[in-house]
C-alpha cells in the first residue's frame, strides 16, 4: 500500500537535521506517527509543523540522549502520547576525526558518550516498548545508524570508526536475542551523506579528504538513507535486513 507504516509508532533520534530529519518526514509520509528527538527544540518544532502540513502526525521531544534519565522520561512521554514504540531509529551521532597522537581526549569522549552511551540509553529506554509492541502487533524494528567506517579504514577516524564498529556488532547480537520476540534489528551503514555531520570536523586532513570527496562524487542525500529505513520497516515481519550498506555510487 502507499502507507505501509500506517498504525505504527516511530521514534527518530538525531531528528533535528540530516539523516534523522529526512527519515522522520519519510516515515510520516509512509503513515507512521513519529516522535522526533534531538536537542534543538526549534528545529524539531519546525519539522513537526512540516509533517503536520503534509497530513502526518509527529511529536517533538527535546532531549539530550547522553542523559539517561532524560531519555527514560522521553520514552514515557512517547508511550503516553502514541502508545508503545514499534520502530526505533537510533541515529544521533557525532564524528570528530583527528590523529590519535594529538590526544584530543575531549573529542574521544564526546564520540563515545553519544555514539555508544547515548545509543545505549535509547536502547535501554525503548526496548521494553519494542517488545510490548511486537507482542501485540507482530513486529517491531530497531534500526541503529552505524557507518561504512565500521568496516573500512579512513585515516584519523579511529575513535569514530570504533564507536560505529560497536554499533554494528551490538546490532548483530541484539538481532539474535530479540528476533524470537519479533523485534527485528538492523545496522545501517551509510557511506558519505551530505549533512551537518561534517560541520563539526576541525582536523585539516579529514576536512581535505571530505572536500575532495564532495568535488569528485555525488554524495548520498539524507533522503536516500530515509528511503532505506522505510524499506527496512516495510518488509514482511518474517524478513530482517541485518546489515545494510548504502554507498555513494562513486565512493570507493
Ligand atoms: P547531523 O549532524 O546532521 O545529525 C546529527 C543529529 O544528532 C542531529 O539531529 C543532532 O541534533 C543530534 N544530536 C547530536 N548530539 C545529540 C545529543 N547529545 N542528544 C540528542 N541528539 C543529538 O549528521 P547526520 O545526519 O549525518 O548523522 C546521523 C547519523 O548518521 C550519525 O550517527 C552519523 O554518525 C551517521 N552517519 C553519517 C554519515 C554521513 O556521511 N553524514 C555516514 C555514515 C553514518 P541536536 O544538535 O539538535 O541535538
């Protein structure tokens, strides 16, 4: 059908820009009610208004996902407004490459705090809802945003890449653990997507590499990734895309 996700309750983290924002809009267009989570409340309010104008339904929940108690409160709010979440797009992340010998330990910690600890806070707060919803409706989805960096070596990306390898490996385990409860788990591994992610990069080497990538290839758009998430969640309940790598056609 044109609305394969009608009746479903989606949560998108990192929804105030880039991949998360595009995915929230796309899932709403496929019929899901969507709770959008990030820190920048104004951006979330604009997104909710836009989804509403297109005939969808969304809820803004401003939250810092590195704060476990705040994430649990957000999960309670989503359940109260929409019922149990059955599609969780666990997507907030930050990328701060740099040569390891510079010892930018604050940057290491920021990536670990968001890409690993924040991701776990979200899993902890919403897994009970996913299991409950899957029991009632026959299927639920946990889609974690990893990266091609989980597989390949990019110079100066050691800490970021390792956080994403964590996400991919964790997802494989959780798939086996939650599958019998009808919760599908996927690791989504995009190549370079044109978003705000690159705006936080200060390392000259990484910036030069990203600049040359932009000049020599057409990057993925956030919408390309959004459609992939929609596809994952629209498959029949028996089918689980475990790991999906989506690359710009010209990215090696
Ligand atoms: P953006 O920077 O556009 O989006 C990151 C999102 O995370 C924003 O909505 C931001 O919102 C949110 N966020 C950051 N910190 C927090 C926090 N503490 N609490 C809650 N939300 C937070 O980048 P992308 O869309 O590219 O990134 C999305 C995911 O995709 C990330 O996990 C990234 O690692 C991954 N990825 C991106 C690729 C790319 O090339 N762009 C390639 C492969 C993977 P706010 O600041 O309002 O909180």
